[in-house]
C-alpha cells in the first residue's frame, strides 16, 4: 500500500465528512456512509467530488 496509514487516518469524504477506507483492490478510497469511491492516481488520492463514483 503506497498510501500511509497516517494519511488514511485523517482523510474524510468531502461530501459527508465520514472516514474513507481503502478498497480491497486498492483502486480507490471508499466512503462507508455515502458509498462514493475516490480514485487513486500515481499513489495520490483524488478527493474531488467530480472525480468520485458511487458504488453499491
């Protein structure tokens, strides 16, 4: 995992402010509350609402 645990501990969803978690395949960060998935590009989480997709 290229994203540090310390960074994951402070990142929250910009929409609902709930904590985000790494997806199983490490392709993005998922909000458990609103189910938005924020992509990770070049080991950098893209926490922009326009870039997120909603996943079931």
